[in-house]
C-alpha cells in the first residue's frame, strides 16, 4: 500500500514536470498570442522602392504570401536613368538631408497594423525616398518589417535609420539578400534558381516572424 502511494505521488510529480517543461518550451503568453493574431489578421501594407525591379520582385513574393496592399514608392521628379548621375545625386541628398517629395499617396495609414518596407541599399544607407516615406507617414504603434536587396555589401546603416525614423514602432528582423550590381551591368537577377532560393528563404523568414 505504502509502495503504491509513493508510486502514485511519483507519477503525479512526473506528469506535472512534463506539462511544466512543455510550457517552458512553448510559452505562448496572452500578449504573444495577441501579437501573432495581429500579424495574421491585421491589415498589411507593403511599400517598396525599386529601380531595377529586384526589390519589387521580393515585394510581390511577400504579397503573394501575406496579402494586403502593395504600393511602390515613387517620386514626383523621377531619378535620372544614368547610374553614375544617380549615385552622385543620391549621395548629395544624403549629405544635405534632402527628402525627395513623393508622388505615392497612402489613403489612410491608420488602417494598417503591419507595414513591410522594402528598399535597395544605396551608398550603404537607407535611400532618401524611403526616408521621405517614413518621415511623411506616422507608423507609431505599428509593426514595421524591413526587407532589402543589395549588391552584396549588406544593409549598411539602413536599419539604424529605420529605427530612428520609427521610434515608436516594433521593428521586426529584416530579410536581406543579394540583388543586382548595376555598377557592373547586372540588373535583374530574381529569376530561375535564384528566384526559387529567395522564395524559399522568404517563406522561412515569414514563418519565423509568425506570418
Ligand atoms: C544609387 C545606388 C547606390 C547603390 N549603393 C549600393 C551600396 O552601397 N551597397 C550595395 O551593396 N549595393 C548598392 N547598390 C546596388 C543595389 O542595392 C542593388 O543593385 C539592388 O538589388 C537594387 O535593387 P532594385 O533592383 O530593387 O533597384 C546601389 C545601387 C544604386 C542604384
């Protein structure tokens, strides 16, 4: 009888520890659940800047997976076609703090809970048109999800810029990948094998972020 009692107590303690360790492995708090629901159900806006269409291709793939509204960031005065002239102009804008006026208009930014922001790296910085967008629209209280293409040198200081332009937003982990190298005459690369690979990486990234 005594043995049976000890065994029962042991079993109860063992079951308790299993359920506790399960909770520790997978602690979905109420706040976390709310965040997951908001990511899944909140109205989504995907904005992007793209010149040679690589970032645009990512934006479209993200759009296919999460839905929402897809909007290009366009300027009132478009940038020059010539790459070297653009590089010089982009650098001048960064140095002087010039924010190019946007043709893009978002009807009601308030209805969005999640804003994906896509951009190429320019001069190892966040391009000024994206700075214009983040300055013009108040993303306080929203979730901001950055994504990027670059020529292989990474994001530079762009995430720091997004943080300082959206001080009251929740900034999620960015997705960044190699796009074109316009300097070397390599323009659009999001096709064939490369496209399949990026598509797979995007799916995993979105899954990790709970979309
Ligand atoms: C003005 C300009 C500046 C750039 N500066 C950089 C840079 O500093 N680092 C980098 O890795 N790529 C740089 N790139 C390359 C782009 O980030 C890359 O080609 C990107 O995939 C272009 O995206 P898009 O096709 O959406 O325009 C630059 C491109 C341009 C046009």
